[in-house]
C-alpha cells in the first residue's frame, strides 16, 4: 500500500472519530465537520451538472518553457542610458536569420 493511500485512510479514520465525538456530546465540532461534506457535495453537483449539460472536461496542456529568458531588467526613466542591452525573448528570435536581424 502506498503512503498516500495510508495517509488518506488515516485522515478518514480521524474524521470518523471526530464525528463520533461530535455526536456524543462535543457539539462544537459539528460546524467544522460539516464544511468538508458540503464542499464535496458542491463539487460533485458541479461535475454532475457539467456532464448533464454535455460539457466535457478540458484537457490540461502545458507549455514547454525550456529556453525562455526570464531575466527582465527594470529601468527607471532617468537612467535609460545606463541600461544594459535589451534581452530579446526566445519567441522573438524565431523569426530572425543567423545574423540576428529580422528578414524584413
């Protein structure tokens, strides 16, 4: 059994134990214990409603950020002469030839 399954079972057992305490006289726990149940019902209703209306879940898509330059230099308006050369994003380099100039 994986650690995550074991942790989920442990959390579920603690949750059930807290409900047993709440139903046996510790009624101050009831509002706190109802919140996860209400949230689970709201999520389940939303999933059911999407399927009922025929809305399919969107597939996750991730962009490969390899090679993207994240160095951004902020220059104050008065110090523009002291600024280093501008960093050209990777996307802008795609339409340049080997000399670094645009084909236009």
